[in-house]
């Protein structure tokens, strides 16, 4: 018996390694792997199904699904329609899509305001003058958010027929409506908006004042300069102004000041271009100083999913 033990030890010494031990998978580990695999498989199927069934639908399909559905599905489908990356149509389809969207918005009066908001955004993004009448109607909606999106859309279309509607909404009791109307008037580039915007420059709500100043500067009115210089000097603050919103506001102020030929303005832009901590702000100031055309103005229009 000792001889056998000795032979086993000698064989171990010759190999330089201990004898191999068999590895066995724990029954508990094996039992956990099966449901984990099934869970991952189900998650993948849900993801792929959602991607195929919702995100890949085109504008016409989403519009007609909005018209045919009801309740939460109707609101969510309209929201997805408003969030499409682009509205690409075959020849002859664009006018049909716009006509159906305008008719749906008109017929939605008194219905779900979430659907009306989304449809107003769609018409603003497609930006065709034929949509002005139905958007003017939506601007009188009982829901203030629908009014805001309709006014934004009218500004995006920039049709002079919207001037009186936008000026009227500068007197709204809702600050969000006044702010949007002030911004949209700058899109129209109509000097008749100058006098009412100067009144809005004295508004008690900072957002309204800032947007009025931006629009006045876009119209070449220098009464906006002190307010815009204060924005550039970071002299604006508030509990509701996030860092991202403040940067967007400063960018719009720089783009608006591009059309003001004043040495104080140019000196401020040079200082901002040289020393502002934000690379994006420095780039915008340099673009304005060089007289290059900046990208379009972007309002702080927050579009939330329907709740």
C-alpha cells in the first residue's frame, strides 16, 4: 500500500502539476442561467418589436393611426408624429399630408389637447403658409400649451398674415404665451412689430423681456441692446433658468446683436469671443464679428411626452 502511494507521488513530481480535478457546474448556477437567458431574449424581442412597430412608421401611417385611435394611444401616436426626424414624401404626397393634418387639427377642437399640441408642432415643422388659418384658430385654444405651440408654428412659417395674431397674444395673461409670441414676432421680420415689442420689453416676466429684446434686435432696433448686453454679461438668473437654457439664451442674444452696428456691441462681442469659458459661445461671438450667417434661431420650446 505504501508502495502505491509512493508511485502516485512520484508521478505527480514528474508532471510538475497536481493531478487534475474535475470541475462540476453548481446546480444552483445552472438553474439561474436559464431564466436569465430567457429574460434577455424577451427584452430583445420587446426592443426589436418596439423599434419596428413604432419608430419605423412613416408620417402618413402615424397620422392615420392618430385619427383612427383614441385615448392614450391617440396621444402617444400624435406625439411620435411630432417627433419624426423628417417628413419626407413622394411627389404629390406632401400637400395631401398637410391637408389631412390641418383637417385633423381643426376637427380636434374640444378633444384631447395633447393631440392638438402635437399637430401644431407638425405644422410648424413642415412650415407651409396654407397652415396659417388653422394655426390661428389653434392660437385661440382654451389650452394655453396648445396656444404656445400654435404661436411657435406661426413664427416658424413666418407668414405676415400671422402678425396681428402674434401681437394680440403679447397681451395674454399667460407668460408662456407672451414669451412665445414675442419670439415668433422676430421670425416675421416685420417692422410693424417694433412698437408692441418695445412694450413687451418692459414686461414683468424676464422670459418675455429677453425674447422681446432678441426680436427687436433682429428688427434692427437698438432699444434692445442694454437687455442683450446684460444677457451676454451673465447678468440674468433665476430659479427656472438652467445652465443649458442660459447658454441657449446667450447664443440667441449674440445672433440678434449681429445686426446691430454699434461699437459697444462689437467690443462686448470681442471680449466674449476672446475669453468666455464656453467654446460654443466664443464660436458664436466670432461668427457674429466676422459677419458670417449664423444657424437659425432656436426658441426654448420644451416638448414633453404626453402625460
